C-alpha cells in the first residue's frame, strides 16, 4: 500500500459540503491508515467569502473564482455540491474536459446531462462518481455497478424521497391531513419552504431515471418517467387501504420486460407484509428483483449532511484508489436495444374509492362498466355511513390496463357515483 | 474497454458450482458485452467423474485431480465450492501461493483461516474474494469494503441464517412447535438432515466473525463469538413477545465501543416496527449503524444456487477487472487496537417468563431479587390461567448486565418460581 496525497476542490459548501469537510477532518486519519490515501481540500468555491461560516477554513482555501477549483492543475478531484442544473452542469463538464475526476451529489444535473458528462469523462480518462445523487448513504449505485453485474434486473421499487415518506408515514400513523403534516414537516426542516419538487414527485423521478438507466443498461431519460405526487392523497384512502392490508408509499417503479421499459412515480398501495411497508419516516429504500439474485432491498438515510457525506467520501476513496475509472455501458447509446417511448399504459391492480347513490342497480352498473373495459374486481367493500344519500364503495381490481381503467372511470357517470380516488397497487 | 479472455477453474461442482456454470452459460454474453470480459471454465474438479450430472460438461473439463485446477498455469482464477474446513483451506492456500486469485463461498474455511489466506494472497499479489461466504447474494462484504469506508461502524444486527429465520417465521405465524416446523423444513429441503450447524447458531457465528472483522477493522475470531441457537425456543414465548410488541429473530449481533467488542448470536426480541422484524422466511438481512451513514439495512436471499452464484460471478468480474487487488487492513494484526477477549458480560434488556406460586409475597420476592442484582423491571404481565397452582409471569427488564441477570435468575429459588425462558432484547 503506497501513501498517496490527493488534492481536491469543492464546488459549493452548503450542508453536504460542510459534512464532507467535517468527515474528512474527523475521520481522515482512519481512512489514511486503512487506505494509504490522504486528502487535502485545496480550494472551496463559495458565492460570498465574507459570509460567517461554522467551519474555520484555513487561509487561502475559500475562493469565489470557479477557476481556482476547475483550472488548478494540482486539483485532481472536484466535488460538486451546488445542486440544480446550472452552473453545476457546465462546471462539471469543464472539470472533466480538463481530466479532473468529478464526484457529485447532484441528481438533477446528473440525470439531465449524464450522457454528455460521461462522454467528456471517457475522452480524458477522468472518473465520474455519483453514488450520493441517489438515496444518500445507500450504496445502490455501487451495488448496481459492481455487485449485481450478473443479473438481468426486471423490477425496481424505490422509496427514494424522504420528505414524502415522512409525510405518508405520519398520515398513516395519526390519520392527519396532508396539509397539516406538510406544514409540520416544514417547521421541522424535513420539507423545503417550496416543497414542490418533493411532494410532486420530481425529485423521485430524477433518481428513478438514474436507477433505471443503470439497472437496465439503457438510458431512461427523466422525461420518460410518469410522475404523480402525493398532494392529492387523502387520509381516508390510507385508512381504507390499511383495512384491506395495504400501506401507502410514494413508489418509484421501474420495470423491464424484454425491450419494454416502464418507469413511473406515484402513490402506491403495497401489502403490509412487504419489506418496503416497514420503511418509515425519512428513510429511503430500494427493492429490486434480479434473475439470479432474486429479491433484494437496500435501506438507509437518503438525505442529511453526514449520510450524503458518507457516500461522497466513499466515492472519493474509490476514485483516488484507481487509475482506471469504469463507466457503465448503455445498450441504447449504440443501438436502440430498449424502447425509449414513454410507456403510460402499464398493467396493475387498482384501488378505487367512490361515493355512489344508494339505490337499486347502481352497483351492477358500476360492475358492468368495469367489465366492459376489461377490469375485473378482486374485492369490494361498502362502508356503512351514508353521506348525502350516498355510500362509500371501495374496490380493489385485478391487474388491469391503466388506459382501460381511466376509460372505465370516465364512463361511470356522475348520476351513478363520483370517483374520489384511484390509487395504483403493487402485489409483488 | 479491452476484450479479455479469462480461464478459470472450479474446485467442486455442487449446487452453487452448477449455479455459477449456468449463470456464466446463460448470461456470459451480456457480461462480456458490458465489461469486455469473457470467462472460460477450463477445469472442474469433482470427486466422482462417472456420476451422472445435469450439466453436460464439454469433453476434458471434468477432472478428479486437484492439480488440474490449482497447478494449471493458464487458470488465473480459482472458484472454491467445496465447503467445510479441509481440504478447502489447503487447496485455496495452494492456489494463492501460486498467484491464482481465489473466489470462495466457504464461510467456515474462510472465517477460520482468513489471516493465513490473506497473507498468502498478499505475498503473490493474488486476489481473495468472499462476498458469497456471507449472506449469499447480498453485497454486504463489498459494501463494507468499498462503500462504508468513511464510517466508524458501531453496531451490526444480522439475520444471517435463512433456515432458522424460516423456522422462527413459521413458529410466529402459526404458533407451531419448533420440532414440527423443523421437520417440515427438512421435508422441504430448507433444513439439512443434520440441522445442527444452522439451528445451534454456528453458521451464523462464522458469518458474524467475518462481518465484525471487516466492519471493525480488527479480526474477531470465530471462537470469540458467543453462540446460543434456537433449539429451546418455545412458541409460547414468541406469543408472549408478540403481545408486548416484539418479534423473535435469531440475531447475529456485533457491537464496538472504543476498544471493547462484543459478538453474539442468540434468539433476540426486537420491536415489531424494526425493519428487521419484517424480514421473513428464508431471507437474510444485515442492519448496521455507522457514525456518518446512520442506520442502514441490506436484505436479500442468503442461500440458494442462483443467489450465491450472483455473488460469485460479481466477485469474478471484479477480480478479472483489476490488476491491483485490495485487502482489508486489520488494526489488531499489527497492534492490539481492539480487545480480543471474549466478552460475555454485555448489557441488554431481558424478557423473562416464569411460573410462580400464586401466594402473597412471591411477586415482591422476585422483584427484590432482581433489584438486589441491579436489574430493574420495565414491564410485567401476569397471565390469567393458573397451572398447578402457579401463574405465568412475564417480565421485560431495563438494560441489565448479562452476568447480574444470570445471578438473579439463580437466586430465584424453585420454592418461589421456575424460570421457563430468558430471551435477550434489543431496543434499537
């Protein structure tokens, strides 16, 4: 084992950057003892050098000139903590073009510009590492890349957004309303002041685009992911689902069947016994199925400064340990091996709650409308309490086509029943 | 990416070896397309060349001479599927001494001779890979080695034996007796005809020795692991635990606090909400805590030919992709950084079930005996039904020393109560 000193630079130094600094400061000696690698942070790019900071950076480390990081010939590895699309994308590209290895926690810029960034990295032989971009501390990227190579992965189910999992867990446990739990999560700092990216499912969709691309060895662009967030989830549906043995999660789902790929993020009922059902609060988890390994699940903290720093520093150690960086291969980069059209007509069971007029023939009309569209009913419950002359009906269907289901719902006229909620179900 | 043909040899070809053969046969082209590596199995060592086999090996592949595998200069990677201590240990050593990389699924030989095998590997620069030795397909070894390097890991809780997890899951769900479920598991091929290694916890202890050594960066020999199996588990305790909100698992537990390390395998009550509580049937899972990553869990199939083959082939690809094999560093190989004495006086809460005479003063005597030994009671239940003038008392204690607990139990004389069961509890 040779001792090797590695000079690195930070682009940005918010929570995650500070976490990495503290982790290297507090645990760098242990890493050095075990690996022979020592890291020196030469420059940290910040917007405002006069801003008071918790970390007491040595003289000369802070800079507000990006060139001090991406053009410094001594710096061989650049850690990107800016987040968002630009200028992160341009600066990572710039660093890679100069042969500097990039370690990033930026799911947005990475998901959108992966192809371009990887091309630049390959051209100069630089490394491109992004474990921290998906599910924080969980080594899911590394496992897909280097532990599951012998598998044809056909399904991924991920709880990849901690904010929405916290909200749904609280709604499930207390029966609280969405708006109340969101407001509380914002007070606790578990949700952003503008929560749109989390609660509308976009954050999960970026991560799913990365996971599905790696798992299926074909690029699945962000735009191909169907997205529905949790903003319309009602506690009543969570309760009705619980009575039927289901837990509600915002799942990121990717399936591959031959050349057909479907990727979707939406609230999903899963069985209470499923290992994902016990993943509570702000935790993340990824469940997958490979033809050799069978079912597998990874769980851990998907956000937070230190968990994310754990993944960043692991990438840093791996990047610095090799002279020969590896890049995933995408079949559809060369040939259209997997279909890239956006698939929105998948098949799954559905949970449907409606308020139906309590008069003869209504149930048979509903059942007939479902049947006319090829939707077959697996279970039905009528709730006791009448509301304005209407009763609550809850259906679980057998697996049906999304398209047919939507058509059936349109056909159930308002004179018969109003459909309050449709929630997709995974039975696996 | 350069194309590289790699000649490999098998030592043994039972279920796992056959699984690896089939995986390479069926998925080798995909692996080759993605990694540039192609594998040719040159020789397969078997005991009896005349035995009928499901695989139609090409002429000249099967051999009953070990030299054809470990002395063939063309073979660069040896896959060991013999299991057990000898001759697996000697043959792996021999191969490593000749500079051949070894990939093994053999927890016993590896746990017992790790130090010697690693020394031989380092001397010739050969690689030593053992992902499949612990928890089958789950990439826990690789994750500890290459994804959690920035963590001081302080706790590991593993469900690392599928046979016992299947038995305990069935006992929990049906209330069946241990003997009945074991017999059924044997009929289904989920338990060996001689189940001792599984049900007495030895298999789990070998795996824990490997996991704790890697996680704590100090060798924890197999002999240092305290072991208690599931042979004395009674359904009644599982039921009483369930009423109190606990699930019973055979846990492999490793904790490090400074220089103090404790490793133990025993039936353990964990809270129903714990992610490990939902790991059912023959699945394995490892839950751990690192100072940066926080809580993390890996779940998957811990046995079976294809899941184990998934881990073997992943090791094979990694071994063939590098010229520079890495070895874990053990602090206590050079200096006694962690204490190596067998710690048996840990602290934890306890579940105690006893049959007590239903007369005045008995409860106070029991409570006093506990108190005299520093054991404080967190919860107590008296069961309604009397049995021969005695009532069932179930206690959950606060965290107490194992030693004091055992002393207290001895002091509760038979004239007061008979202690039916003591089960350790983890509250994390």
